[in-house]
C-alpha cells in the first residue's frame, strides 16, 4: 500500500475495497461502518453486498449508499437509505476528522494481527498522521 502523509480518498478507497490486494476482504469496511458512521448515527447497511464506485460511493444490494467526500481537513459522509427515502449528512472537520480517521485505522490495525506487513504499513501510516497533527499543534502563531 502506497500512501502519503495525509488522509486521502485513494487510501480510504483502497482500505474499503474487498477486492484490493490487502487481503482483508470486507473487514476494513465493517470497521469503517462501526468506527466512523455508527459513532454518529445508526445506519442499516449490508457490508457483504457493498460495492464501491469510482467516485467513492459505497452501495449495498438494497440501494442504501454512503457517499464519501474528502476535502482539505474535512470528511463528509452522505448516508442514503432508498427504502425509507431518508438521507443524512455526517461531517467531520479539522481535529475531529483526523481523530476519527485515526480511530478507524486503529480498528483496522487490530484486525491485521495475522498480516504483519500490512499491520506495519497501517501503523506507519497512522504514526505519520499523528506526527503531522502534533507538528500542527506546536507551530507558533505569528
């Protein structure tokens, strides 16, 4: 897995994809649902049938969808349940966005005990994000 020192949609898509080379199937998607979405609101979603579109929309077999949009220092999730015709928006900004992403990575790392190389990569990625957060916190204000 190649990654930058920032949180980006390519990394999110890579980890969520059950067909990717990380070999974890849908485990990271379950962690995303539990650590990122359900921390804010309950949302029925079938991870087993979920497919990811190129524009980072995750859709299950019943038409429920999670649209992931990442912009500088912000993560927006649009939850849409076709069956109940309801949609909701969850936004994480700034520090909260970085923290929820780190919480999700921590959950992913817990599931990689049998894949030491992947665990090492995810741990390094999380540490680089934490170092960047620490660096931002200690910069003097001019």
